[in-house]
């Protein structure tokens, strides 16, 4: 999903490559809802357009002028995952009718994929309409809405291992799988993939520091030989205190990015005067956002409830579901945006999407879920297994090494993808008993 980093980067990019102005301005039609008007019907518009001849313009559709059918067409045409929307109804029906757990899990997994894309699209469109600062806050809140909704549901059900694994998995998929696919896709047609070394250096440094802070409770647990209840309570208390500090880090990070150092996150290749095309107005975007959120909430309930049956039938570990399966849902929007940008030679945007989303997981979503568990009386902590902790930190270090220099190539991308596949296989055969504390 789009993050404040990508919001700032996108706001500065020109649409000159995507738009062209006809040589004869008199032939340009105007659209009002479903009715097409000629320029001769609106002299004021003709004068305005003539005065701006030669300048790229951005179409701003009026929210009030769009019919429900037009909005639906925009939504369905936004992503290929929209074809999976029928699974939303099938997943809800399967959950209500108590079908086989494996089938309920599969249907609701497929249902959340298009809903995640809709959440990403609606958040982006709403952010365009309300200004840069408020738009950044909206992206910060809803940028990882799928992970938060699924996480809150799992915490409420007491599935803490799945939540912890999904947080690590979201960072792994971003720093290894999505980044690897971007480098591979962007580097196949050129010898070297280049991106902004200043921005990538700042973001990667922030990610290393955030990750180091995030795993401190796990290190305390792993280095303490005693596994008594007192030690577990100490780790839980440390996790809650760390979560509060990480949330403060995130607020300061937003202030740093959106206010004091916003110029660092602006792409110099564009002109700041250009405005982005708004496909949905604020009311339509809000309606889509609310509807998709409700859909994700319903489907995530049935998804989490069916985990036990799915694990028994397929013999996979809960760690695999949390680390591999759940992040696939949550990162669908980032994957689509980053790969598309990389293929269009927009590696700066792709890096911003990947690292910005990863920072949101580390600084916002993970501590937020710990605080939620604290409020509802669930012992949600930042204690990851030793294997998860090592893999997690190594992936962040690898990402930092690759993007800090500002240059890479397709072979490094394939190495990252291969590393992720090895980790996925390791967690597929990873027994749940290893996670059980005596």
C-alpha cells in the first residue's frame, strides 16, 4: 500500500509521459458525468485551455458527477485482482455455513487479496484529495490496514504466534521478495539499476535502527536461561515499553518526512506544480475505503477461525501461515505498485514503496498490535523465536547493503528471491513444537 514516502515522491512526479495535449484544442471533448459536451458549449473552459496551451494538465473528475456505474468501472479496471471479488461473497458464505476449514481458509484468503488492492487504491485516491499533510497521515493510518485488521483479529483469538510471524513475514517479503522482483524486473533491460542514493541511504538506516529496537525483547528472552513466568512477564513488560517508544519514533518519523525534511523525499525529475490525476473523489474513495475495510474485517475473522483446521489437514506450521501466507495478502498492493514502477524505470518510487511499507510494519503496526493486546488483556509481545529473529535481522542487513550504494543489477534481485524461497521452505517444514515454551 502507498506510504507517506511514496505519497511525497508521487506528488512531485510529472504526468507528461502519460498525458498528451491535442494540437487542436477545439477538438477536445469535455465530460460531465455520462454526458459529453463540446468545447463550444463552455467558452470559459475554452479560454482557460487556450491560455494553458502546451502545458500538461490533469483531469480532476468531479465526485458528484460520477455515477455509481462509472465508479464501479474504475474500481474493476484498477487491478487484475478485481476479478477475485466474487470470492468475498463465497468466503463469507463459507464461514457462515461452517464449511470445511480448508475451504473456508482458501476462499477467504482469495477474498482478501482484491480487498487489499481496493484498500490501497482508495487510500491513495482519498489522500490525493485532502492535501499532502493530511494525505500522509491517511496513508500512515491505512497503509497497512490489512495487516492491522488480520493482526487485531488474531490477537483477539489468542493466536499470538501467527501475529508475530506475520510481522516478521511482512518485513521479509518486502526486503527480500518484492525488492528482489523489482531489481530483477528493472535490471533485465539494462546493465545497472540506479536509484537515489541519498533517500535510499536514509530509509535503509532508519530500517536498521528500527529493526534493532524491535528485536531487543527477543534477545532478552533468548539470552535468559530461565523460562519462568517471571521472565516471561519481564519480556512482556519490555515489549510494551518498547512499543510505546517505537510509536513515538514513528510520529517523529512522520514529522521528519512530511514537514522538516520533506525536500529529501521529493523526486527532482518532476515539477511540484503538477497535480496527480484523481480517479475517485473524496466521497467515492471514502465509501470504497469503508466497504473494503468491512470486507477485510469479516473475511479475516473466518480466515483466523479456520487456521486450526487448515493446519491439521495440510500439515503446515502456524509459523508458515503467519510468515508466508498472511504477508502475501497484506503486501499485494505494494507488490503491484513496486513492480510496475520498476518496469517503468521508476526504481526510486519502488524503493520508496518497499522501505516505507517495511518501516510502517516495524515502527507502527507491530507496536500497535502489542498495545492492542495490552488493552484487551492478551499477552501479545515482541518475543520472536530465535530463528525468526536471526532471519529477520539478516534480511534487513542484506537490504541495507544492496540499496545503500544506489546501484544494483538483476542478478542481485534473483539472489534475493532465491533467499526468500529458501526461508519459505524452512518455515514450511518448521515444527510448531519448537515455538512452544516450557
